């Protein structure tokens, strides 16, 4: 991380999840909140698998209570979250979303945003 050159201004690392196909399958994938936790869709369903977790170690201590050697793992306190692989056919998903959006474009219902993005 670089040090900011302005007093009172600092930089912080921030993680984000990538959505390679933009809004395609957005209702299936869901989204995360500002804290990175899944709020809807698969992001919410698999939150525990996707989120990083704290590392836990069983350590040995000597008679004085001092921790013994950890095989080079000292200081490693976070484990990356797991990956989730989907087998969603983007062509089929795009065709389905396009077909579902046609009636909205023709009729322009008053409250479309509750179930389909505008």
C-alpha cells in the first residue's frame, strides 16, 4: 500500500468481486453490500464459502506458556475464501432475459422495477 502525500489523507486496500458479464444473470448471481457480504442470489447463498476467514492454529507451548514454532505460518491470520464455479450458459441466459424484457418494453407497467431492472 502506498503512503498518501496529503495530511489527513490515506489509502486503504479494498476488495471487490468481479462480474465478467456485467448485469447478465444479475438476479441469479446477486450482489454484495458495501462490506463485501453477499446480500442476494448466489452471493448470499454461498457467503460463508466465498468470504475469507480467520486462520486458526493448534499450537504447542512450553512450560512457561511461550508459543513454539509454527512451521513458517506465524502471522498468517486470514484464509482466502473458496471459489464457486457456475455452469450457466450465457447465451441461454441472455435469450431468456431478452424474451422476458420484451413485454415490459411494449406495455411499460407502472411498477416494473420491483422485479426487473430498468
